[in-house]
C-alpha cells in the first residue's frame, strides 16, 4: 500500500505542476454545463432532476478521458523513465494501480466540481437527491473503466496521439455496444446469446440503469470487473514490453 501511495502521489501531483490540468478542468466544466443547459433543455423540461446532465457523461468521457490516460505509460516509455520506475522496489501491479488511482482521482475531482449544477436543481425544485447521488457514483465508476482502458492502451505505444485515438475508438465501441440499433445489426443472423453478450458489454446499458437510480449490483460490479480486467491486462502489457 505504501508503494502504491508513492506512485499515486507522484502522478497526482504531476497533473497540477503544469497548466494542462487547470485547462482541462475548465474545459470540462464549461462543456458539461453548456451541454446540460442548452442541448439538454435543462430549463424547458420543467423537471427537477439531472437526467440531462448525466446523459452527456459517457460522451464527454469518450473524448476527455483518453486525453488524460494517453500519457500514463506512453510518456514514461518515450522518455525512458519507465526503466527507472521498474527498478524501484515496487511490484508491477503497484505501479499500474498507483497510476490508475491518480488519473481516477483527478477525473473524480472534475466530476465533483460540477456540484453547482446539483445545487441549482435543488434551488429550482425538489429533486430526488438519492437518485442524483447514485448517478454520480455510477458516473465515477464508469470513468474508472474508461481510465483503465486508456492506461492499458497507453502501455502499448510510445506515441501519445496513437494512444489517444485507439483509446477513444475502443471507448466509443464499448458505449455504442449498448445501443439498440447496434444490437439490431446482429439480430437475425447471430445466436441470441451472442447478441445478449454484446448488449451486456455496452457501458451505456449499465450506466443508464444506475443514472436512473435503479439499484442493481450487477451494474456497479460490471464496471468494477471491467476496470480490474483492463488493469490486469495493463500489468501483462508492461511486463511483456518492459524491455522494448
């Protein structure tokens, strides 16, 4: 745990040593506010909830989280500091987990900073704050899965642009997998269990249930297990390419 915290603190503090982190936070908050109040018809709906706010989270994460995760390992590999990192008395898993937790904490802070929107909806009406809290938790869990994907892909290449594009593409596929129109492409010529499996892997399928306040342990467990699987793959990639 001490070694993981060392990596975590090293990475997390690194976000705020340059203006990039602050620029990212400002852009994220402006975009999510713009989408919520204008494209989400926040005021014209005349409903005291944050569904317009949460429905944009997966699409924001698809573009913004790869921008955070693309440097996690590709920068280490490009600069050559990965060799130094791996010579420290830490395990591969501790290094991967520390970097992941730092990126996840940074993303969680960005999400929490949207609390003025929560205050606004409480000022205008009487929302179900339990549902809103559940949706926030679901959003943070989903963000963790996106970060784990980006971290694993970042470990494959030295090029941050390639890491960004591939992470974005994989994330987009996993979100679209939950769309009915995507499932309809396979219905009729694929076995039903394969169609169900494709639907189950869709991030949107599980996130929408949580964002509506539906308590089903299968949904948070899906994001937790997805995150764990990609982090495990991350350790395998680093271990296999540490000499490359």
